[in-house]
C-alpha cells in the first residue's frame, strides 16, 4: 500500500473522501491521486464482495468507477478538482 | 432518424475519426490538409493515444523518444484545421446512408463535458486502439495488480509509482520497458518474469536488428532492470498474487512455450504491487457493431476487421487503422493513418495534384512493408498462449465485472450453452460494465478449448450499443419540460 508520487505537485487541493479531507495534486487523475494517499481499495465486487481497485488506467475496465459529486465516474479519467466529494462503493 | 432527446442538431462533416492516437491523429491531419472538414474524437484529454500519452496534473513527464513524439504530434494537430473533441466518449455509431442508398454515411454520438455531440459524415475512420490482455490467475483482481500498459500510463502520464516493491510479469516488449521505467523511477523491482524463453527472443533477433535504435533501447532496458538486482526469470509466469485487501506477495513459477505451468520450484516475492500483461487485444467494438467482416488472427491480437489496401473495411466508407485493426504497434499505426489521410484526400477529388500524391502513396506503402517484420516479431511475443488459458484454475474469476469463475463457464458450456452469446446469457460473463473487454478473449478461448473447436467457430460477442457506459443524465442534459413534444392522442 505505498504508491507514491514521482513529482512535486505545484498545487495541492482539498478533496473529501467518505467525509474525510485529503490533499491531492490538482489535475492529477483521481485514481492515482487516491492511491498516492494510500487508498487503493475503491469498491467491492458486486457478487463476492472482493476488494477492487484501479486496473487498466485507460478508461476501459470500469474497476475504478466511484461516486464523484454524486455521479458515477471513472477515477482514472477524472482530474482532481478542489472540493470534490468522493464516495467509494462499499470499500469502507 | 431517431433524434436523441436534448441533443443539439446533427452536424455534418466530411470525415469523423474516432481515436486520437498515432493512427487516428495522423489520418485526421492528412485529411484536413486535403481541405476536408474533419472532427477527431477521443475520450482522453489530449491526443497521443496510450503510446504517446501526455502528462497531466503538473507532472513534467518522462524525457524519452515517446514523450517527444507525442509532443510533436500534439503540436501538429494543434496547428492543423482538425476539429478535435477531447473528453468525448463515443457511445453510439450507426450507419446513416443517403436515402437513395448511393452514398455511405455514419452517425456518431459522443458524450462530452457539455452533453451529447452528434455528427454525421460519409467517411468514418476507426483508430480505437487496444485493450490489455491479462490471462486470469488467482489474485488478479486484487487492488495493486495493474496492467503493463496501465503502468506505462502511470509512469508517462500520471506521475505515480504503483508501489515501492513491484513485481513485473507477462510478455512482449512492454515488459522490459516497464521494468526499466520503474527502476528509473526509484522503485524496487525484485523480479521480472517473462513468459517467453530466451529462445523466443533469439529467434526474433534478425527482425529486431532491422530496427537498431529500438534493439539498443531494448538491450538498455534489460540491462537497467538486471543491474538493479531484479531476478530476470525467462519462461516464468505468475502462479498467484496474495493478500487480504491488496497485493502483498507474488508467486512465480516456470511455464512451457504455451504458457502452461511446468513442475518446478515456485519463487515467492514480497511486493506491494504486481504489474502484469499478456499482450494486447483489439478494441474492435465499432466494426463489430456495424457488422463488418472480421477474421481471427492470434498473431494480431484476436478478432480483426478485414481491410483492403486502403484500410477500408467491408462496410464502404468505414476505415480501420492502428492497433484496433490488429496489434501491429505505433510505427505501422502512424503509417496507416497517413495512408488513410491520403486516400480520403484522393477520394475528395485531389488525386493528381502535380502527381505528388501518387508518389506519396507509393512511399507510404513501401514504409509499411519495411515496418512489418519488426512489428510481426513483437506481435508474436504478445500473442495469446492457449496453454496459459487452459491452465486457469476452476475457482479463478474470469469475468471481473460479474465475478464469474472458470468452473461456472465450463459448467454452462457442458449444460449446452452452444454459442458465445448464449454463454453470456447463461453466466452473465461479459455483461458487466466493461462489456466483455477484459474477459472476452479468454472466455472465447475457454469455449474453443472445451468444445475442441477453432476460435473461428466460437466467434465473438455481438457488438451492441452503448459503446461506453453513459448516464441518462449526461445524454439528456439540461431541458425544459415545456420543450418536450407531446404527440397527439391516437384516434379512437
């Protein structure tokens, strides 16, 4: 559980994840920004409840689809914006 | 024609290109240089595709030939007359021929940041790229397991190391590129497991040496990984990844030429991530949906649309280029894009501008022919290995979206699921949000193995819209109840 940034971000913004505030680089793709804060379990699979996280990172597999400001969005294609409200899908 | 509620009018252009990687962007630029009105659609935020993906979010990116080539392509596209619509997910493509049936036409719908965009054109170029093939093993659904191509996205575009200690496994040229990239980024790579054996690489040396610059880079990647202390295991695959809530341990073991596990010592590595990929499969959903003719090619990544020398499919006006039309890599993708750009120019009536175009055609065709040996050698390393699929354990999940196991698939086949579509109805495999993109190639192979039939007989899932999951809200957009037309009541 130790994905890490390869650069020094110029601007960190506050994002709320399950009610908890986390600082993330603005404009970074959400899946990677979440991983950099130590969060890689994004949801549970529908049938067995197994932990799932980002997998293809290119918008095809839908494993990283989570609720961003109330709407389902692929975290690997959603840039971080200040004040985003994130809900994971049963992962916590 | 059915109108999409809330959408603006359908705009007509000369050419629509889907996919802004090396193939699609090149075709779009070429057609626009010929004076055609071109709209280029891509779901990502910039052109370059996966191979030349642009850095985002303040990450300066890597400094390598791919980064430079991507930046050059983006600059050329910017300077061109191409209308590029990034952040647009194409969800529907239908044939929309002229009423007399004489002129082909296509209607494309894409959801973007400002709602639905509807386009119509007599020519449609598909440059939709590839998906990663990961042949299932126990633990492949654990968080921390990502694809090889996915790792290149992290390193090139997002600026993230997937872990501190990362095992790299799979096959093909990406394997060494990613291993070296991780080491360069300061990640510890305890092991690099290649399904191919040394012989597989040696057999391809003549073709590889035809591209000395690439051969040298490959050797450099290998050296960098090995010098960092990584165990370089050829003829090895992943037995399983373990951990309760994410990868903590990766077990590797020897395999034969078909990817089947050999008895021999298993080697376990503590790791917090596993990067694994077994080649690429074609993203040919649109040609499938439009019922173009396909053929199965294990070498070129699976089902590929049949195209003629102009890269036109069996549907008139529909072109397919790049990895989506067969896994052949960036160089062939770029050349095919140029070829289609020229062809569209010629068809618009500019065929003989000083005879220049004729020689351009010949030059591109010559370069395509020269690029094939290297491309085929790399494709061969990435082709699906039947033994690896045959080896999938009964309780291993094959369809990630719906948690369908190999045993459930085999049982459904034994209980008379006679076609690949029927198998989907029986088990729900391929019915989840990824729409079969990540299990399709494996499931079809499993069915072929079980029924002892060739892949051609098993076929592929019927292509259906929507091409991407889109919400009704995105499609409808803002609307006024008063603007909804209410039909007159039916006469009594």
